[in-house]
């Protein structure tokens, strides 16, 4: 799959943009907020909730951050007006983290405060290793300012993740809220696991650690070995739906009973619907925006194996319905 993905990646620059757009339509809600709202209205009937992401990251000037501040304010207003079960996901570099950290903090605090006024959660997405610690620091800073409606993402492939879980759990106690994923960014073997089985094992360990620490655990994976491990781990801890339909674990505002499953739009819809039918809380990541092309190309450059999943969904669409 790695070689196959790299071949597709090499072809991307010469592939007509309309073809990439056709592929991206499955994974990106559309070019604007209204497109995202249409998709969420459709999928709401499947028992899912949502995380909304405005596409774009790593700006080159602070002036570019103004767009994201204003657009996320529109997203929050729309979530409230539509009565959607949704939160938002921010990429810190889109708010200036690599240009001026103090400005990025101010921008993110502005959005987080507006979200808090409406009981909406904010997730700081995790980008590459350059911003791992600054992103975690942003979360703890917001909590110190009494904004507890914010959490982050940790990438299980990084060697440091176990320690990061411990530190966040100790600092934030029951307010710790982490989305755990394998990680899309291909980091060097000096700081990260690089083999598939190593990464799966690291992800499973991180899930166990988060659950045992009492952190709200957002399990973001499309891999059946991770999903099956998670289901077993939840059962062992008396969490999740039981045979009578009751759910073990304490509920949090706008959240599940200590955990939820998260999946990307257009990926493993059949698995998501099955989990929802079993009584698990499921959340769909909804990206939208005019920068869909850059988003698609960046993801392929960062991880060529994504191309295999795209090709599989085209060749065998019945395995991967939205």
C-alpha cells in the first residue's frame, strides 16, 4: 500500500483539478458553511454528532488569522441557530501559532470564550511535532483562564504521548479531554513509531491510559484492531452500553459517558452507524472551505498511504459509504 500510495501521490500534480475535486467531495463537506450545514442535517438522522473544521492552516501573516476568527464565529452562531449537536476543531497554526504565540493565544481565547457562552466544546487539532508542546500549553493556558471547554488531540505514534497523557491528566484532572488518533503526520523514527503494528499497539496503550486516568477519551480511528480493542477496554471498565440498553460511565455536558468514537467524513460510515446502533456516541469530522484542494494535497504529501484508502473507496464504494 505504501508504494501504491506514493505512485498516486506522484501523479497528483498532473491530475486535473476536477478529478481531485470529485474525489474530495466524499471527504470535504463543500466550499462554504452552508454546504457543511447541509451535510450535518443529512447525517444527523444517523445518530451522529459533529466536529466542524474550517480548512486552512499554517498562515504566513497574522492578518490571515482574522478570516479564521470571523469564520469560526459564524460557525458557532450557525450551530446554535440550527440546534446542532456539534463542536469545533481549530488548527493552532491557522491562528498564528508559528508566527506570534501571544497573538495565537488571544485569537483562540476569543473563539473559546464565544463557544463557552453557548456550551460548545473546542478541540485544538494537533499538527506536526513542531507545535506539539505549544498546542498542549495552549490548552492548559485556557484552563487556567477558567475556559474548561477546550481539549486537544494527541498522536499515539509519538513516543512522548504517554507522558503527555500523564501530564494533562494531572494538570486538568476530570477536565482533561483528549482525542487520541494514530497521527497523520509522518514523523521520523527518532521521535515516533513508524510501523503499522507498532502504531496500533501504541494507540491501544494510549486509549487504556486515558480511560484509566479518567480523561474524556475521543477514540479517533478507522482501524478495526483499534476499534475492537476499544470496545473490549470499555467493557472491562464497565463503560458503554450494556444488554439492557443502559450506558455505564458518567455523562458530560454535550458528550458521551467518558468516551466517544470519532471518524472522518466519508470514511467507515458503515462502522460508525453500527457503533451508533449499539448505543455508542459517534462523532463525524466535518471539514469545509475554499481550501479543499490544498487540504487534499497536503494530506497526501504527509501520508501517501491515504491514497490507498481513497482508491479503495472508488474501486469498492460499497465498503466505505458516507
